[in-house]
C-alpha cells in the first residue's frame, strides 16, 4: 500500500508540473501574439535607437549580421516645351508629361514649374582669343545677370593666369560661389582677368565638382545649368572631353553654350611668324590632341614644334579644332536638354544671353525614381512626351548613367 501511495504521489506531482509548463507556454505564446506588445525591441547602434524592423518573410530570410539597404536615385529631367512657332508653353502640370526610360513608362514623383528659381554657373572664356574684348564680355555678363529673376543664384567662373615655374599657367578661377547678391556678382565680373590658355574641359569638371558639389534643395532639383560664353577650343586642360561630358551627364545639369566666333582672329595670328609679338601658337596639348584624334598613325615628333609647321598646316589644324569644338558643344547641349547659340561677335552674344535667360525662365523640371533598380553603370535613355497638347515639341535630357555597385 505504501508503494502504491508513493507511486500515486509521484504521478500527481508529474501531472502538476506538466500542466504548469503547458499553461506557461500558452501564456508566453499569447504574449508574443498580443498586438499591444512590442514585436521587437529597438536595437541601439552607435548610441542611437533604431525603430523596430519588420521580420523578413520566409522568401526573404536574412541571416543575423546581414545589412539590408534600399538605395534609390532620383533622376532629374529639365524640359522645355514649345508650340509650333517655337514659343515656350507655360502653365503646364505634371499630368501633361510622360517620361519613358528605355521605352518603359516611369512615374513622375517630382515636378517644378517655370516659376521655381534656378542655380546657374556662368562660365566666361577670358583666354587670349577674347582678351582684346574683355569689356564686351563684362557687358554681356552683366546684361545676363540683369535678365535673371529674383531668387536665381549665380556663380561666376573664368580663366586666369597662375605663376608656375616662372611662367604663367592658365587655371580655372571660381570668382564667386552660388549667390543672389547682384552687387557681389557685378564686382566679380568687373575684376575678371585673362589667361594665356583655355582650360575649358577642366572648367566644366570644376563646376560640377565645386559649384554644384552640394545636392540641390528639393525645390531646385533639375533646375541647375551651366551657361558658357566661349569658342569651346580647349588648349590647356589636364582632363579631356570625355571626362567633362561624363561628369555633366551624371550631374544632370543643363548646358547652354554661347559660341562666340574667334576663328578669324586666331587664324590671322597663327599665320604670323614665330618671332612676331602679335602671334598666337597652338599649345603642345592641342597639337597632341589633334594628332590622337585625326592622325593617330603620325609620329609624335611631327606635332611637337608649332613653329616648324607650315602656314597651311597650322590653318588646317586650327579649323579642324574649331569644328570639333562646335560638335562637342552641340553634343553636350543636346544630351543635357540645353541649347547651343552661335554668336558671330560679342555684341551678338548679348542677344544670345537674353535668349538663354528667357529659356531658363520657361523650363520645367521633372523627376522620377527608375523602375529599373539595377546598379550596373549602364546608360539609360530618357524620352519626355507631352499629353493633351497639340503640336507641342519637347527638348529634354536624353539619358543618364545608372550608378554602379
């Protein structure tokens, strides 16, 4: 009997413990499923508390320690819309536009009207080919500043000489950062100097890297532009055209070029004797660039000494470099949604500046997050179309480079 009673006691204790464990387990499960209870304690990283993260679904299971990042890139697209007579159309809304990337429709998430301010880098070519007309350059630049709207910010960029190893070296001079102080801008224009060379490509890269280094404010996305008064013939840059174009393409900055004609002036002085104080010479960098592009099979030594070249050879090189510069500026303007203006004289440049100021004031800015999330560095083609508008033409950025991993 004692054995039976002892066994019964052990059995009762076992039942009690099992029931207790079952009740405790059920209560714990209920607490985990209670919507009023926190699902996950916040994690503290580097002294900051991160909000709870949702648990991954089975198909998206993540090992502990994995880093999950969602990175998106807003693509800004400046666009100008004109009627059949070339007059800008104002008062449009986001629903009047369609954006296609590589032929696939994209959702427009950002839209700025023509009334939104602009940020402009004004590049003034003050190299040897324009030195004698520096006063006209200043007048044209001031007229452009006067034509802008209140709230537009401008940076002044030019060329200057910096002594190096006993000789003047043409360098890029950012005279003022982006500012809307008109008096400060006029003072910077009044103090412009000149240079013995044209580091044009370096200037374009410097504008992207320095003037537009900081991301734009939300309302200014897609509302940045370079406006350059230049003949476009680079003579002394350390970088090349492909470098400058790639930087501009990645920045999304619209490019406007006012091509001032200096070809006759330069040719006249290129044909002078090398002992003449009024002569101009093609730099070693220009000659080597010409050789690589047009006669890569030629011996380098044939393009090292400008003074040993004949007059017709000098003139031919000069003309081909000018034609190349016009082609390059056309390409950069078209790709960015900007424009190229030809000015036979600096007096005509004032009229071109007025057209640029007017166009900037009628530009729309569209933005979207690409449906294609691949970070493969590929070029994506952009096409902007209008909806509900008859005989309207659109000029916009033609594409961008996707980021790389």
